[in-house]
C-alpha cells in the first residue's frame, strides 16, 4: 500500500511539473512574439531612417552642386 502512495505522489509531482512547464512555455512563446514584433518595428525604423538619410544626402549634394559654380568674392 505504501508503494502505491509513493507512486501516486510521484505521479502528482510529475503532473504539477508538466503544468508548470506548459505555463512557462506559453509565457515564453508570448515573450518571443513580443520580441519579434519589436524587432519588426526596429527593422521598419531602420528602413525609414536609411531612406531619410539617402534623401537628405541627395538634397545636400544638389545644394553643393548649385553652390559650386558660384564664385565667392
């Protein structure tokens, strides 16, 4: 009888451990989704900043090309 009680305790412990691990897995999956969304947003921010940089560089080059022929006295 004592052997069954020990076996039952081990099964109960295993069930509780599985429940805890499932909850932890769910939490980690949610965290992964959050981090993936953050990463996507950062990628969009980088793309936007790169585009802005290219645009500003082009504007500066155009302005320099306009100023170049002008002689300063």
